[in-house]
């Protein structure tokens, strides 16, 4: 269930919330023009911060779940699942502690340049930097979604049977 929640939040951010923040409907609701406000990016920043909090919580729960399966049910260590889960949690940590703060600080620093600079060259340079950071974040999210699909498949379809321990018998 935890893997499904994690995957669902990642897909919702990637295909629902993030594109909606930059859509013409959002800009119309805010009463701003097509390219003259940083409010959509600020709203996306708030949503992304919440996404990373949920993702980190889901990653911790998944690691604890894997540990509990190993300790209480006597399942042998599943190396691929453990490595995949550590990789996903690592990508989430990198995203929440490196990419997301870089985007937040860039939004604070580059937005005034992008939206109110007198020179068109300054506006274009700031817009290029913001697009690059947004692209990096999308790549991170895409990799996490792909990894979560594999992880959810492995959790939903376990490959190993409990050959020597009955499923209802707990080790004490």
C-alpha cells in the first residue's frame, strides 16, 4: 500500500499538479498574463515541497517495512528490492535536499531578473536557468516514477515463497 501511495503522489505531481501550475488556466485564475508573473512557479514550489515531505515519509515506511519482513517473517534478504528502495530513497533525498532548495533559491534570485529586468538578455538568461532547473527536477521525478513502478511490481508480485516458514508463523 505504501508503494502505491508513493507512486501515486509522484505521478500526480508529474502529470497533474506541476503542469497545472504553469497552465493558462492557472494564470487566468491568478489574473496574470502569459509570461509576466512568478506566482505559478511559487505555487509549484510549495506543492513540490509537500511532495518531497510525503515521498520521504513513504521511503522511510518502505525501508521499515522491508526490515520488518526480514526480521519477523523470516524472509531472506531481497537484494534487488533493497538496492532499488535505497536508490529511490537516495534520489528522493537528493531531490529534496539539493534540487528543490536550488530551485527555491533560484526562484528567489532569478525571478526578479526574469520578470522585471530591463534588458532582454538578462530576462532570457534567467528564463534559461529556471527552465534548466525545472528540467532537472522533471528528470529526477521521471526516474523516481520509473523506479517506483518496478518497486511496486516487485512488492505486489513477490518472487520468493516462504519455503521453510509458514506465512502465518512469526518468529519470536
